[in-house]
C-alpha cells in the first residue's frame, strides 16, 4: 500500500514536471518562432536596403553619363553632333546606341545599335524628358533582343524641342543584380510601374516581361504572388509571404530610391534555406535542460533590470516630446518668416522682369531681392540646424559661375557699408577658374557669414576679401580665401570657443551687436563638409583675419581673366543671372483657369502676378472653406488649385482632404499644389501623402513654379 502511494506520488511529480517542461518548451518555440520570423524579415530588409543603394548608385551613374553627353552636345553646334555622338559612344561603351530625337523630325543623328521604334516617342518617359527630366524607360522586346532607353532634355534655340536618347541592353540591370545572392538560391528582382519584371537572374522573366498580376487573372496559382507584387507596384516598403512549387517564400521589397519612374525592387528567398531553420530542434534540446533555470533566473534578473529600463523609457519619451516641440517651433517659424519673404522676393522678381525700369530702380530692386534671398538662406540654415548638429549636412553640388557668385557676395556686402566709415576691398585673382563644381549656395553662405562678422565687429577701418586657389589631384580645386578686418579683434582665450553654437564671445563688449551665435559654427561645419579647414588670427583691439580652404570640382581651365577681375574689384561686374528670369520662356496657358487660396492678400497678389505671366485666368480666395464650396459647385471649372497650408478656420490640409472626399471625378482628379511657407524638408512628403499633387515653397522660385505648371497644366496642344 505504502509502495503504491509512493509510486503514485512519483508519477504525479513526474507528470507535473513533464507538463511544465512541454508547455514551456512549446510556448518558447511559438514565441521564438515569431522572433525568428521578425529576424528573417529584418535580415532581408537590410539586404534590400544594401541592394537599393547598389542599384541606385548605378542609376545615378547612368544618369550622370547621360547628363555629360547632353552637356557636351549643348556646348557644340548641331553640325558637329554626329561627330560628338561617335566620340561619346566610344567613351561610354555601356550604351548600345546614342541618338538625338527631334519632336517634329524624329531621329536626326545617331550612332551605334540604337533600334528606337518611333512608336516609343509617345511613351510617358519621352513626355517627361521633354518636360526637363532625365527619365528611364521600361524594357522593350524587339526583334534583335530586349532593350531599354534613357531620355534626357537637350536645350537649343527652341526650348525643349530635342531629346538625347541612349539605349541599354535590356539585361543590364539583370546582370547587375545577379551578382548578389541571398541564402542559397534567393534572388533580386526589379519591376516597372506596371509590375513587369525588368531585372532578374532568370533571363526568361525579363525577356518575356513577366507580370504575375496579369498571370494571376488566368491562373489562380499565382494569386499569392500577385498580391505581394501589387504592394510592390504601389511603391510600398515591407515584406510578404507566398508559396510557389510547394515551397514557402519570403519577399522583401521597397521602391528604388533614385528612380523617378515608379520602379521598385525586391528579394525573394525560400524559407527552408533560412539560417534559422534548425533553431526549433535546438530549442527542444536546450529547453529540457534549461527551461526551469531560465524561468528562475529571469524572475530574479527582472527585479534588477526593471528600474533602468523604466528610466530609459522615460528618457525616450522626454526626447520624443522635445523633438516634437522643436519640429512644431521650426514649422511655425518657417511659415511666419517665409510669408513676408515671399512678398519681398516674389514682387521684386516680378518687377525686375519689367524692361522699362531705369538702371537705378533695377539696381535697387536687385539689392532688395538679393537681401531677401540671403535672409531666406538664413531661415533655411536655422531650419537645417538639427541636421548639422547630427552630422547629416547635405551638400547639393552643381556647376556654377564664380564671377557671378562673387558679384552676388560683393553686391550684398556693399550694402553693409552704408553710413559707416569703412573701406571694403575685394581682390579676386584673375587666374581664378571661371566655373567650379560645388554647392554654390553653401559657398556663398560661408563668405557672407565671414563678411557679415567682419562688418558687424568693425565700426570703421578696412575690410578686405582676398580670393585665390590652386588645382589639386582628381580634377579638384582648392579655393583659398581670407577675410580680414580692422575691428575690435578677439581675446586669445576666446578663440577656442569661437566656433561653438549659440555663442558670442566677449558678450559684455558686444552686447549691442545682434546675432544668433550660429554663423561661425555653421561656417565651420560647411567648410569641413567641403573637405576644407578654417583658421583665425586675431589681435584684440587691432583686427581679425579668417582664412578658409574649401575643395570644389575643377570644371575647366577657363579663367575669369583680368577684365572681369578688375570689374569685380571696382564693384561693376554685371551678374548675368539677374536676367535669367526675363529669359524664362513661359507657356501660353490662356485656355486655363486656376484658383489660388491664401489667407494673406499680399501672398495672393504675388501668386496671381506670377501665374498671370502665363496668360491664364487667376481667381483668388482667402479660405479653404470657400475653395471647398467652389469645387463642390463645379462652377467655374478650374484646371488646378494652389493651396496654402496654415489658414484659420479650415487649413489647406483639411480643405484638400474634404475636396478629395467629394467623390466626383472633378474633385478626385483636379491637381492641388501646396503653395506654402511651411517648408521643412520632411513636409513635402507629408503634403503628397495627404491628397496634394505637388509642392512649391514660399518664397516662390520661378523655375520650380514653371516646372510644376508644365507638369500639371497641359498646354493647348499637350
């Protein structure tokens, strides 16, 4: 009897332990399985990010090659184009053919094996290229094989009447992505905006332009694949699961960063090949041995780790709140400062196009416009300070005319001399390159910050700007400049903290001098971003000299020459860019009617003045509710709406959302362009995700506005 009770007790204890162990192990397998799934998705997403950078870099490389060919053609007479094409074909062997397409005459020059059927001239990528963009086509199956094309605008006497067309092997991107493998047989694919496979290790997918969405309409076995591909075509970023041939597969996908054509890419990998496939068996072994100890250890450890985790969570919440407050402040400050700047820059742009203005009036308007542009640059710097602090400074390089840039700098800083006993000398070396490659706006900012500082701390005396430089290796040019003054100088102990943010040294002596304290800190960050350095020498009470070295791209051996250098020294150089707006060829949109919505009358005046240059009918109203009522009524019929964001009662975001919800074809399709001073970098995407079609920030840039109008309001003969 006692033995029986003992056996039963042992059995109960054994069964109880077995139940605990089995429950713990299988619960662990379930929960860890979810983590494995997450890890697999994360692994593929990381690989897809790397692949995206790889593909995007190649797209940018191809775009740069096409841009170089286009630039070489624009610099030569049309009679030499055929010779240039042959030369460029040799230099860029990646292209199978190169041609020049005339809107009216068709192919007027070509070399290589282009094979460009003229029916492709009606494709959307050609239309976008005529609009001023470099665009890629999908793949096309021709008799001799599969090809794709790149189209770029070619400017001549007739604005945007010709295109540069280059052809690529249709397997170009397939060869590129086939070099990357994932797990054992996982592979990368690329799709165009319709879902056609345009790159993959399987050549027949590309050659036959496989589209699983269309295949699913005829074969239900492709429904799962088509469901994932539909998300890919919709430019989503994420993961999806499906099975083919009885094998479960994981797909990670994302839009291609550098593509303007709606291309996406993805990675397909069979789940049985995952490195995590043997973890379940390992868990069973480890679970039986360690499950009880793990539970005990976890219980004890949780007592000690709970507190620091709570503290970290609290700090994270506080940081997120602080970031939100900062973003709101920057957005509001941007809006409030850009609103008056829109009036200053917009109205002076309009007035400077008047050819009947006297030279003195035009000069005054030029100074006002330049000062407005500078203030806009300062606003942008303050908005960008968080990026600078985070070390994410982005430079936007392009070719720029150095004489024109120094003319802008000199013109602006001459205004600082007014009413002061200061002599300003500018000495630009006559051997200085005529053209450089770099971020012109940031270079201007460096010089203007240093000169502003010199004028700010000098009541009288001499301020001198000396600019020179010399070529360095790899087609680079090291610009060297000094800005010296005879101002109050800097104490030796203050030089070390001169470049710190939000700081003015010797505040007791300088308490009447205005400034945020950001100027020199930002200047140093910009100089370092251009692979340069900045040095300062100063004697307190005598003066200060700042020296900078910044690296720029060396475009050509052309120099500004003695005559231009003398004109700059005497402050008489004419800035050709001031006439660029007057040379802007505006489309005839007299058939169109647009609605402008803004709660400030001066902003309406500016927008109306700029839009009427296109001969269109412009109606102006002051609230989002009025816009909603007009679109609901449907009369008059508008071709586009330019909508401000921050307005009382009903803001532009809400008005746009309610217009789209009217559910009429008119309300759904009418282009709505955000015309707003709320111009933080992240806001453009916000507008596009909330029913807007395009984004133009205030102050209004004439060329950005022209580009938007050409895209969204077709001409009489689109």
